[in-house]
C-alpha cells in the first residue's frame, strides 16, 4: 500500500454526487484542530455516545496523522461546521493463512445523522472509501459493524466470528497442565509497554487479526480522559522461565452488593503468545478469590479454555456473532498473499456489481501451499461462481464453501468443487479478530 494513503484527497465521484444534493464532502484537514473536534463530536452523536470532553479529544490527538477522516457537510443546518455524516479509515496489516499479512483499508466511524437519512449519503461514503482503498493500493477493505445487514451490499462478507463467555468460576474446576513461568501484577505503564510488542506478536500469529494503533490500543488500558475506568483495571503479565513476557490479561472487578464474595471478573483482553501463557493467565483469572463469575468478550469460536476445565458446561456461550468483515478489491494481490492447503487448482468466477474484483481468476498452489494467481478461469477442474461478499467470507478460511453452496450463496461447476475449495481455502484454526475498530 502507498505509505501516504491517509492523505488521498476526497473522492471526486462521490463528492460530485453529494454536491448535486446540496451537500459537501471533504477530508478533514489534520492541521485544523477545530474541524477535527467537530468531526469527533458528530461521530459520537452518530453512535449515541456522550459529547466528547476536552480530555477525550486530547486522547485522540495522536490519531490525527494516522487516520483519514471524512465528513459530509450541510451548509443550511444550524451548525454547518458539524458534519452530518462521518467515516474514518487508515491502512492496517491483516494476518492471513500461512502467517503472512496483507495490507488492508480499515474503515470505521460510519455515521449518518438521523436528520439526513435516506439521501444516499452512506452509499456515497462507502463507495468512496472503496475507490480510495483501490487508489491507495489496498487489496482488501475491512471493517467491524454495529449492524450486520448494511455492508453486504458493498461487497463485504463476514470473515471471522467470536463468542462471549460467562463462566461459573467456582464450579468449572481446573484440569490444565502446570506452567513453569510466573504471573505477576504490573502497572498500567508497564502493561502498555509490554503490550506494544506482545500484542503485535500475537496478531502476527492469529489469522484474521488486525494491527491496532492509536486510541484503539490505548483504550484497552483505560483512556487518560477516564481516570475512574483506569482505576478499575488490573494488569497481570505472564513471564516464561527465561523472564520473557509471553502473555497479558486486562480485567476489572464488579462487586455484587448483595454478596461481597460474589464479585464478577470481567476479562477485557487476554493475549498470549504461548500455550503456557494462555493456561497460566486463565487459571489466574478462574482462581481469583471472592470471584464467582468470570465474563469475557470476543473470544474465539474454538477457545482452548473449554478443554482446561473439569466441567465445560460451566462455560456458557452467551453470544455467537460475526466480527471482522472483508471486502476483496484486488483478487490477484489478495489471493496471492495467503497460503493454501497443499497443491491444487481452483477457478473463481467473481461477481462484483461495483466492478473492483469482477472477473475470472485461477489459483495454482504448490505442495507448500504457495500459490500463483492469474486472471482467467481454468478450462476444466474445480470452479466456483462466487459473489464478492461470499469471497470475503471465504478469504481467511473461516467459512465453508460446502456450506455456502448448500445455502445457495455460490455455485459449483461440478458437485465436488466446493469440497476441493474447502481443502485449499480453509484455515486449520478459525480466524479471529481480538479487538473492535
């Protein structure tokens, strides 16, 4: 991707379309502090959040050079400096099957004021972002969503899934193997220093995880603008036998007013780069004194914790939901960046109504899983007719081509083609994104 992707100017096609409707689309000038603050206020309002304080705006100041914020403005409203719609984006590394990574265009902060709905603003912004991503050289666009019914129309498909846990800590029991290292409390500053390296190492080892920077990283430790939340957070690090940090858990405790011995431990983030670290940190959390319940969010769908407790029924999955959505923009670059499940050939006939990825392509992988991707479909052999959103779901190896075919979401040239696709495309470990953005 282009190093200066965040400085790409406003998309002229969407800007012209909105101008016909009396609206102005503009990239927020990073040097204009008031314009940035107004944009943040609109973003907060769009998500029904409280108005940003001066301290919160200071927390976000470091994000300004990292992100490309776009606003849509209506000069006829009472406060024309506040945008009536927002979107923000930035280049981010995404881990793909095989342990490599691909540059992606991360999109967030999509809001439209309720006073300006049904005017095509969201469509103009999202289609603009896709064109900007292409201009910046991104093979993919990615996002997490508040509503799961919006983004398929722009070619995004759900690519990772997550679960939330509620655990009866007293009844679950522990049967996991012992760990040779040690766990210890660390302060916020020490935890952040450890996490800057540790989180990136974990991200590179987790298919579907995304590089997180700016306040999206800092908020895991409690933003400086929220000292009350900072005081609630606890940080525990796991060091291996050599004293190297291999894991970190961030949690807070919520008291039960009716039972002082019935605290709930809320696991806000648990990241481990070794199996020992994973086991040690989960055992620490489940063994906390005066804690009856442990809650955790954004856990993986195949969490090893289920195999570390005596009674897995005490781990209740409270929600299963899609998390990361992927939109392929450059099939050759995107499909070449990942590895496959051995030697094979697979043709893809991609239908993309927006035209970015429309066409036919052939994947030829060698025994090591490395592939050459070319335009054009094979004359014979496995071939899938794939809508662009379904390709996004297949890309990280978390969705089954057989299941999508059964659902009528893709078509096979021959009845066994989806099974061949699964052999090549599926990831041995389901992909996961461990944060929101």
